[in-house]
């Protein structure tokens, strides 16, 4: 049973990676909901730390050292998908040990 479940996990990861790699360059460039609300309420003009996303590792879902925007967004989606996968696996192993 475990072996069969592992197969589903790897197939699911493969599908998620393909989707992230090939569909993320076509994502909307419109601001996200939190960013849109911050702009509507003019929170960035009031000061404070509301522009925290500018300091994110993949700000605007791009890799700053890659000049091609579509390739940068695709690789950012790929890295993000892998990061979430391994974080989830780590949490599952911690929970399973208990």
C-alpha cells in the first residue's frame, strides 16, 4: 500500500511541476488581493512596513538574476512548488513520528 501511495505522490509532484513550469508564465500581472487592498487604502503612502513583498526572495514571482521575464517566472514557480512540497513532506514526517 505504501509503495502505491508513493507513486501517487511522485506523479502528483510531476504534474504540479509541469503546471508550474509551463503555466506560471501566463499568470496575471495584476496586483494580488492584499497588494490591491494596500494600494486602495493608500497604506504604502502612510509609511510603515507595508511593502514587505519587495524584500521577498521571489518578489513579483520572478528571479532577479534572470533577465527573461517568462523564464524567470517559470523557474520561480518551479522553485516555489518544490519548496512547498518539501516543507509539506517535512511537516508530515514530524506529525507521523508523533
